[in-house]
């Protein structure tokens, strides 16, 4: 299964109303049992799940693909960990930092 969103893409959470930027993608739900009790509900476990830095927040959320849509505002995201993952903001996405092998 292919992920609809990519690293550095700015997204909007459909139900919670916040914007954020994707920092990691899991091909399916890989959270622990505690996360499943709080986050899953009716969301499919066999579709991609995303780690998202929430705009104006200090934590990372774990969100199902069904709960997100692309954010077309072009506005940057504010998060204290942003520069750990990305080196620049270019329009509708962030440019990931290269990871050394």
C-alpha cells in the first residue's frame, strides 16, 4: 500500500482541526496497545499512519491517513523540533535533512 502523504508535507487534521508537518510514515498502524485504545477508534489499521509535528504544539501526534488532508495554505508550521527534521520550508512542504549512513 502506498502512502498518500510524504515526509515534509504540510497536512490538516480533519477532525481535530490542527495543521502539522509529516516527519515519519508507517505502512500500517505500529503503535502500542495503549495508543490503540486512545487513537484508533474506527480507523483502519492496515493503512498508513503518520507521525505529525503539530503547528504551535510541542508534541508529535500519531494519525491515520483517513484523518488527514493536504494543507494548501502555504503557511509554515511552528514546532520546537522542526529544524531537527527539516532544513528549509519551500512553499507547501519542508525539505528533509539528509541522514548519514
